[in-house]
C-alpha cells in the first residue's frame, strides 16, 4: 500500500495523490473552502447542515474509488444533487475551487485525472438536470 504523502511536502513541493490520506486532505481542504464561498457555500451548508462528517466520509469513498481504484463508494451521486437549485455559475465555481485546491496541494497524473473527471461530472450533471427540466421529469432516487 502506498504511504500517504499528505499533499504539500515539508519543503513546500506538491506531492502526488497516492493514498486515502491524500484523498482526505483534498476533500477536507476543498470543502473547507467551499463552505466559506459566497456562491456555493450556502447551498452546501443549507443542504448538509450538521451532517458534514457523514458527507465527508461519503466523499472520501467516492474519490478513493474514482482516483485510487479502491471500490469503497456505492451509490449514485446525481440524484441528491438533482433537486438542488444549481445553475451553471455554481458548477463553474465548484470547478474553480476544486481545481485550485488540487493545484495548491498536488501534482501528477492523479491530480490531472481529478480535474478531468470533475469537468466531466459537472457537464454530465448539468446535462441531466437540463434534460429533466426540459422533460418535466424527476430523477429516480
């Protein structure tokens, strides 16, 4: 098993995403920033309220599955997001903050993969939300 590199090394150099500890650092740092953001913070905080520990654990599992290939996430990320009042600006800010967090903490192929996957997820969520709105349907939960 890979040893955690905990993001930015003591000499100030960014490390690679190699372990669950790195995933936790990414998720904790990003959501710490997102919760404080003027645009997306209120949506996260109003939706999650006092369930942050449970939500963060789910996100650790999600990114561990996506980036490390360790299948610990079971679920469908779209349905819970489909009912939120999200617009393109929210997705753009989410991506901006997520990519900035990656750039601040990590380097290497997994960091680039995380950026690519985040863009694909944002596009897919927006597409599916627009299709449900156009058709007047509600996503299956």
